């Protein structure tokens, strides 16, 4: 169907006075005595294109006034108010009719209501804007790494080893419910891979394998977590950006994370001005100014031990008590970034007991070279570390956690054959989108959210 994107119609001054054909879905319509108006959107831009129908022309337009109808319009591009353009219709064709039970009749629907129809909510301004920002951010992430000599690798989604060791893997099996097996071992022997398999919670372990050959790599794909966390920031399937760098220690990993976040946000501000104005007006007043401030200042840095002291001395009555050794909860993370630092802040050197087995053990014997990035409004968006590069120390940490070393032979080999200091981090892509758009629930920044108790 030959037609022009509505975005191009708005952006190309040369089209004024010329005839174009546009396609789209009817967002609103108005019928008056001599003219009818249609606001048309084709998804290429947030702005709707006004179609003006002169009734003297006797066009067949009655069906085209119904919300949700898909139409094709040919007409002349003319100047409109406020430097915009509209189309004087010469020909209107209904492509797909839309009956009155089409659910998006109102101008504004709640996000909760829209969550019940993931297949239609993309046709609202909010989801239109979110998806476009998401797409620009994804491209910006790829560009950032490509321009900095990182190799994009695709790590396996089905895996035999639990990276985070937190037991949050979805199981992959082709057998399913049966009473045919007396024990787990017999079951898994008979299963597709001949052993227990699951969906990967992180591509890090294989990312390390790739970094030990290519030097600097990144992954950008889905991770899966069977966490029983019904919160506004947890998905069972989320998109994960995981760079891994050889010959790097923790400070370089922190520097990389800050540079990446600033580059991606800078690009969104530059390439999505209309979408960002929309979020500023409807989701978080002042968000553009805050993001601009974020990218022009250094992020904060604090050790876990210092952060605990700051929280304890804050006088704040937290739901979860604060003691050295406790895991930071969202309320603590947000307090640190929103109230204490008032900006994005890296928290480093966590107690080894609350972090994963692979993190480099610090000389104090108590902490590991971990880093989380906390941002106002969301909390943690990045988790990373320098990795333990010493074979003996790694084995010891795994044994302390009673891990099955046989499942990690490849990983351990990396420490036997030319081991080097290295590290990386994982960015939760949806959490960054939440931060950038001000959309408060992670279910609203992904096309089809998968959460505990809910799949469609
Ligand atoms: O802190 P996490 O668990 O770290 C890892 O997975 C490391 N292997 C990453 C690495 O070093 N390569 O997860 C990293 C990030 C979190 O900071 C968070 O932003 C996101 O992944 N994340 C989730 N996002 C949405 N829903 C969930 N259930 C998430 N779990 C983690």
C-alpha cells in the first residue's frame, strides 16, 4: 500500500501544496455542518494528523468517523495553525471497519484498564510514546557498545547452570506431570537434555567466556526469573543488557556504566523530544530537566558500609530495619538516591553473604567488589561486579554455597587458562525505561508483561 508516514508529512515542508496518501487509525473525529474532521495516527509519531473533509465534495466518509477504523486518505497537505499541517481529503477509503464496542473510546483510560488489553494499548499515546522511546534506547545501547569496540554476543537462553545461584530459574522440560519416575535423577535422565535445564536468569557466565576471547563483549536479550515478586519493578521475563570486560577492575566497570547511561539518556532527549514532553506533562513533571541534570553531573558513589551508616543516622522509620549485612530493600535504595544523594548513585562493596558466588573477594574478607546503580524513583537499575579471577578463591566461595561444581567446569576453566581481572554489569532495560519516562509500573514499559500469576 503506497503511502507516506505521518511523521514525514509533519517534518517535510516541501510537501505543503502537494498531494499525499496517508494511512492510519482514527483516533478522534468530529462532524459539523459543512466539514468533518478526523485525527489520524499511524504510529510513526505521537502527533495526530488532522484530515479535513469538505462535505461539498460528497466523499463517502461516514464509516471513517468511527474510532479505531483504519483508513487510507489521499489529499493535499495544507498549512494549519501553530505551524502545523493538515490534509484536505480528496479520497477516503476504509481499510478495516471498527464497531462501537472498540474499547478505546474514551480520551483517557487508566493504565490498569489498558493492562487488560495489551493487544490494543499500543494505540494510545502513552504506549505509543513508551515503545518509541524503548526502540531509540535499544538502538542507543547497541551504538554505544559498537562504537566502543564491544562485540555483541548472543548467550544461550536455555541453560544448565543458575548464574545468580538464587534458585529462580524456570524449568525447561518436555515431560511434565507424570507419576512414572521414582526420583528426580531418573526423570532428568529421560528428559530432553538428559539433565535438568532452565531458562537463563543472566547471560553473564557465558558472557565471561566470550570476554575471555573477545576482550569486550555485551549481550542484549531476555532473562527469565521465577521470582515470586509481585512488585511494580519485577518481570518474569525482562530484557537484560550485560557488558563484560577483560583486563578491567571495579572502577572501570563503574565508569563504563555511567558513560553508557548518560549516552543513552542523551540520545533519547535528542531524538524523542515530543515523547519526552508528553512524559513530562503526563507522568513526571520536570523529568526532562532532571534527566538533563543527570547527564551533566557525576553520579554519586558510596560504599555499602557508608550507606548503611547514612541510613541508620537518617532518623527515617523504615519498614525493613537497617543493619550491616542486610540486603538493601527498594525503600532503602530510593532513600539513598532520592533523599541523601538526590541523584543516581553507585553503591559498592557489599557483604559477600548477600551477593553472588562469582564476585571478587575484597582483602577485608567481609565484602566483595560489587556495584549496584540506584536511581531516584526506581531504585536499583544495574547490578554488577568485578569477578573473582582466582581459581582457588572461586572454588572456595562455591563450596561455601554448596554449589555443584560439575555444572560450572567451563566457568572454572577460565580461571585455569590465562585468567585475567575482569568484570561487568547487568542493566534491567525496562527499569531504565521506567526511569527515563517516569512510568511507574514495569508492566507498562513492555509490550506483553509476564509477571507472577499473569500471562497472556
Ligand atoms: O542484579 P542482577 O541480578 O545481576 C545479574 O544478573 C548479573 N549477572 C549481571 C551481571 O553482572 N552481568 O540483575 C541485573 C539487573 C538488575 O539491576 C535489574 O535492573 C534487572 O537486572 N533485573 C530485573 N528487571 C526486571 N525484573 C526482574 N525480575 C529483574 N531482576 C533483575
